[in-house]
């Protein structure tokens, strides 16, 4: 494919070193970009025409991600190719931080709100409900998409994230990042739930970053078999946690170079993120 691409999930910002899993302090996001100039250079190198840029996150320091909201807005307001998402948290202890982040939801260039349960909280925890209601209400009021991480097991499992779909996705667009994030998530989503939600009127979307090799091909087969979903799949790199070459090759191999590829690599981004 020679046309420039649209990337629906890319991060900006460098995180502090942290001793994950009881080991020494490490910095794993080795290709993370700490300035808008560096980010734009990556977009140019990968021939990315449009991108949704989100604050980097992953260390259990709430300020690390929240503090990067200003950098994400700077990126969106300095380059017409870029839209940004704001980091928000499901945790009750981050209520004041969420209020400050959501006060920026109307800023030029903001197109999404990003949250994850990797750093705590749970979709069905009553203590998280107030923050989740606040986040989705802001998305509704400002016509934003909510970006939610998925991965197998614990609070990020499709079984748990599905409660957000049922609760909010009738009137708020919900982007389930990573297609479930692994084998069980792929099987749950591609095996039925994604298409069932779409047919039930849910505004649910996903991308194929982190997808195991078999999943994009199966996803395309199920889209063709069920006749829905072609407008709900997006290309995403998740850089620096994913890589452009691998993500692009996997989805290209599955989608080919016809109308479906045009939807995944171009049109669906424009429809969702402007």
C-alpha cells in the first residue's frame, strides 16, 4: 500500500524508570518520544498522514500520565495531522486529577479520552463508577471517543470491559484497544461479541495492535461472513509499545489492498476522529 496511513493509537512522552515485577528499575519504552518534534519525525518516517496521539502511561505514578496531557494537546495544536486523547483514570483517588483533565476536553484538537485498568480500578467496582460516569458524560458532552485498554485476565479482560460497552456504548463511542489483547480476548470478540454488540446498536470500535497473527485474518473472515464490522476496525501502532512495521504487515496481509483496507487504514479513522 502506497497511500499515507492513519494511525489510531500512538503515544507521546517518556516515562520514569520503574522496578516492575520485583526487578530493577527499567525503562522498557525505548522508542518513546518526549517532544512533538520527535513524534512528527516518526510520523514522517512511517508515512502517517493522520494520527491519534495519547499520553504515554504504564508506571504506577498517577501524575506520570496526567502530566503528559499538556504535551498531547501541544502535539494536536501544532500539527493538523494530529488529534489527541487525554489521559483519565477510573480510580476514585484520581478524582481531582480527572477534573483537571476533563476541563481540557473542549480544547482544540482533543478527540478522545483514554483510560485503562492496568494501574488499578475495576469496571464493576462501585468506587470507580463515579469516575467512569464522569468520563463518559464528558465524552458525550464533547462528542469524544473513549479509548479503553483490553488484555486477557483481571480488570482489563473482555468479560469486564464488556460491562462498559453495555453501560455506555449506546450513546458514546467506545474504542476497545488491542482487539482483546491476546488469545482469549480475540476469541471472545471475533468469535461473536464484537459483532453482537454492533448488531445491537452499540458504538464499539477496535484496532488490531498487539493482535496475535491469526486474529486479523479471522477478523476479516467474520466481517465478510456476518456482513458488519467493516467500519469498526482501525489500524494502530501503539508506538512505543507496538511497532509500525509489524502492525502494518499483519493488517495488510489480512485486509489486502481493496475497499476493506481503505476502511481500516483510512476511512474509519476519519469517521471516528475527524
